[in-house]
C-alpha cells in the first residue's frame, strides 16, 4: 500500500482526530431511511474511540451552497449515528470557530463529536486555504474514511491532508484495496460488465475500460446504441442514435486493444414499460418495430456467464436490463448469482458499484457475496474512468 492507515497510528489517546465520513444519507420526514453509509464508517469511529482518541466527525449533507439550511443540518443525522454506534454522539452547531472549539474542549478521551455540515461554508467546496486552516485548528490528526467524496478537492477531503498527518480509515482502506484488485493490479482475465440507460453518460468509462479489460459486456439500454450502430433495427427501444459514431469508435478501440465486446444476441421485448407486461424473447436481429428491448435474453445470459466463468476478476457497473420491474430483472439476477457463486468458491474477485448497481446487487440478494460492493457512486465511476481522485491522491503523497 502507498498510503498510511489507522494501523500506522499509535498512542492516540487524548489526540483530536478529525475523521471525514460520508453521512450524506437519504432522509424522509426527519428520519434516515438508509443507514448503509453510516454502517460503513462504524469500524473506524469505534476503533479510534476505543483507543482513547477524541473522535471529531466531519461530513456534508445535501447541497446547501455555502449557506446554513435547516433541513440540511447534520443534527438530523446525529441520532441515527448514535443508534448505530450504540454510543453517545455529541453535536456542535458549527464546524469551525467558537462553537466547534467549545464542543471539542469539553470532550473526554474516547468521546465522539459530530460537527455541523462543512458545506454550510463557501470555503469548503472551494478548498479555501483560510477555511481549511480553521478546520485543521480543530484537530491533531486527519483520517479520511469517505471514498465517496474523494473525487472532490474540497477542504475536508483534500485540503486537510496537506496540513495534518493524514491516514486512510478502514472504509477508505477497504475500498482502495478492492479497487486495486479490480483494475489497478488485477488477476486476468478481467471482465467488465457495464449496463444502464445511456452511452452518453459513460463514454469516458467505456473508453478507459477497453484498454484495461479482456472483455467488456455491454447491457441495459446502452447496448441498443451499439446494436443500432451495427445497422440492426432496435424498434422503439431506448437508443441514442446520434452516438452511433461514438459506439463504432469504442468498438474500434476495443479491437485494437484486444478487448472483446460482448453485446446481446437476444432480448426480452415488450410493447409497454410496466411490471408484468406481456413480453417475448426474440433474436436481436428480429426486434419488432413496435416493441422495445427491456432485458437481455437467455442466450445472452449464457454468453455473459461464460465470460464470468473464464474471468478471474470482474468489475460491474450498471444492470443488464430494467431490473426494477419484473420480469425484466432476470438477466441481472442470473448473472449476479453466477458471479456471487464463483466469488464464494474463491475463483473470482468481484467488485461492483456506481449508480443503480448497489440496488441491483441487493435485489439479486448477492451484495454480501461479492468481493466488494462500493456505495461511492460518482467517485467509483470516476475511478473506473481512470480519472484522478484528489482525496485519494493526497493520501498516497503522504506515505
């Protein structure tokens, strides 16, 4: 590893440790509806607390645009953090200044304090030097446990690592180790599955992957754009016909790089997009003019599973079909279960994440059986695209 972790921290009792966490969770009627991101950071918080550190949590919530917004206050999240930790979590009504300083001064060793939304200050997203210094004044050590915010060069994600000794938390460490196994230094063959609705949102991703993987499986609505680019009629399917040239360029790049492009050979078509809609399986060259493809068919599932069987590493982003509504979830579920079975047998390293992927893996009931499922969203995608992640790069520089 080229970054320091909590393992490198010794004798931290009484030290003020600023921990950047991701608490940007969904809230409805004042209650957190999905605690996954909170659960992910529990190991880091608990370990630091048990070692006697004064654990000071930094996070953002929503997009307040540099101004205090009542319904974006982290005071709404604090009770959920407290419940999951099963430990008292104190709260300060600001992340810098007198309110933060007073709350920190009152901490005992092992206490946990959540500071108010960092994005209530314009300096946060600007990575402003004065704001970063004001944050740094609250701590002795900086721990980043928010990979999901690592693609942003903000004060709390990048700036603090320049002013304080910086370490990766357990969630950040697990994410970086999983990503290294996925694309950084993977066992080959490497297969990538990329699905979802549109090619336009994943051009950089596809261009990067064809140079790094042995086979690229394209599913979801975006597969229709590639199929149409080859001259096949896709009926009323979701399709970006204006990106035919881009699709052809990606296929050319793949051929040059020796990457196999795996497209559907059959599809499940329907005349309406709704649960239980009347449907049929047709060869991809025989899509009716009045129908739309909503999932890949059984021959395509078998072809994808053959590639998964050959692979030693699988990277997955996006579903193969409209998995949210039955029966158009069959392909995603079937391939996910096959990948999970190979992972459990020790034959496959499987890393999934971004967009609807977490929901799809949960729907297939395999999230706990894959090597790693990232909840990082945009950061995971930018990593797959090969883009720099400022919050990660600065940790590497601190080694």
